[in-house]
C-alpha cells in the first residue's frame, strides 16, 4: 500500500486534533506543529470537514476539532476520505509456480485493511498501537 503525502498530512493533522484539549484548534497551529504547508492543510481540513470527520468554527476563536471521540475514528476512516475506496487489481491467473502469489497479495490486502480499521486516533494520541 502506498500512502500519499496528502494522506500522511491528513493523518498528522487529525492526530494533532486528537491530542488537543477541548475546543477549536487553529489551522495555523496544526500547520506549524506538524510542518504542513498551510494552503495544503486548508484543503485537507475542508475535505475532512465535508466528510464529517471534523467540525470547524470561524472567527478569531475558531479552528477545528474532531467530530467524534478519537477512539471512534480509525486510520482507515481518514484514509478513505483522502484516498477514496481502495481499488485492488486482480492478481489471479498467474501461470505455473507463480499461481500462489495471488493468495499472498490477497492476504496482504486483508492484513492492511484489518490493521487500519483497528488502529484509532486514540491509539495514536496515546502512542500505543494494538498488537497485530
């Protein structure tokens, strides 16, 4: 699985929101803390807001916060918003001795999906990853 820079920025931004105290977090704080270009971050935050993963408030006291508790938002949720649903090519039909490779790719895909749906922003905020 390839994780784009955009997805990495999105994950870093929501991780920052997961550790923030209650209340709005200004985009500028997220950008500077996570070293994300501000204009790029603004587009990502808009995408996450439209998907319902975060809320926003305008004004001098404005900013962003998670729409649900951190333990209810998985890495897969964030990745799906930024990357869209994964598309996997068919690997069947390999000839001869290579035929079992299709099963390897399928198992790898399932492991990735399971891992990303089990890890929440709360895990990231706590610095713990559940055992695989």
